């Protein structure tokens, strides 16, 4: 019984016999030698897999690097991006509306415009947009799976502002999307203003009233493409985006 327990224990623990109980062992045979080689190979393979499973390596390079931001705070026309589809320009006109008049316009629009908080959909999940909106135009407007019904009844203040913008820009505009940011917690996501209803190269005019906030624009990043052929090294070019 004692010898049987010793054999079971040695086999289960992958251990050699205790030094105090060393006994004579038979000479190794070709079969025993092969089993020892297979066992050593299996142990080496197990150690190699274990290293691969638990060792973490930092990525060697950044997939995308954000460009240094440029600040535009002087009146003028600026080229903000160039691509095969064309050039994107922004024209900044500080003080377009007199300061006292701008305060009155802001108060009246906050009071009279039929603001509404709409429900957005992202990845099939609904959420309340973090801002209030209102739409003016002869046609409906759809973006981000939200459709705003036609509203041809322009507020007189909005018509006055529309005429001033058209007179100074040389462009005509047929619709208006109003956004009310109630506090610094309200915002709008990045967007391209590239809906088909706006045309191939739309011109967007924006007027801001109330508290001063940062108006950000960026070049639309290229899509993350997956290539099976590792020799492909030229990523697709991006397109300009405006907000």
C-alpha cells in the first residue's frame, strides 16, 4: 500500500522521488527516452503560450494624430482645408450685428421661437438632444434620422437677419435651423452639413447671439479602412467638414 501511494503521488505532482528514499532505477529504454523528450517539448510549448497570453506590449505608433489647433479670431477669409473635392473656406465677420441690437435680438428669439427638445437616435438607442431646436423652411429637413416638418412661417426678426446676411454675403438662403444652448452643458455633435438637399457644395451662414462660446471646425477624418493586402499604404483622403 505504501508503494502504491508513493507512485500515485509522484505521478500526479510531476515530482521526482524524495532524496531520503532514492531507489535504484532501471536503465532508460528507447521508449522512456522518447517520453522524456515529448514531455520536455510540451512543457516548453506551454511556457511559450503562457508568455503570449500574459505579456502586454504598448502599440508602436499612433493610428491617428490630431493636428495642432488654429485659432481664428480676426476678421477675414481663411482656407481651413483642401482636398480632391475642393477647398473649404470660412469668412469671419465679428460684430456683424451691433452689440445692443444683438442683445435685443437674443431676448426676443428666446421668447418667441417655438423651441423644442427633440429625440435623437444613435446606434439604435434614443436620447434627448442636449439643446433646443427650431426649423424654418418650405421643405422638411432630415438629419441623423430626425425629420423636421416644413415651417414657412418665418419670425419677422429672422427675416430681417436673413436679408442682412444675404446682402453682405452675396448668397441666398432658403432655410434656417435654430439651436438654443441653454448653458455650457448643451452642445451639438460633429456634423458635415452635407445632406443631399443642401446641394453638392453648400454655403452655410451662422449667426451667434448671447454668451461667447468656441465654434469648432475640423477636417473630416478619413474612414478606418481594413486592407487584406498589407502592401496597401495609401489611405483615402478626407473631406472637409463644417459646423
